[in-house]
C-alpha cells in the first residue's frame, strides 16, 4: 500500500484536513462555547460539594484542641489526663 502512495502529492486542503483531525480542531466556535459553559458549571458544582464537605468536617472539630503526651496526639475539648500537654507533636526530620 505504501508503494502505491509513494510519489503522490497531497493538496493543501487535504493536508489541513488531516492536521485538524489529528489535533481535534474540527469543532465549531458554537460547540466550543457550549463545552466551555458546561465545563464551568461542572467545576462550580464540584467546588460547591468540596466546600460543603469542608464546612461539615470543620463543624465536628469546633472547639477541639490538640493534646499530646510526647508520643501521640489527639484532638479533644478537655485535657485527656495528667501527662498530656496542649499542642501538636513536632515533626521529626527525615
């Protein structure tokens, strides 16, 4: 098949059509606009869901403080015991 095509010249129109099909640029401006609008709506909906999840999660931690005993840390409203100090554990260097 390649031998039968050897030496044949493609027209500029044919080259442009091949280029467009490879790059996926065959969409009209109208379809590009529709895609853009739907993508923006989808992104807004996802952001709303993320925001709602964060708000809900943060409600459960309201008023809680970090406490540590030198080895472990927890979140609690009140001190869990005598040997516990307020604050997070320091991260150890790697």
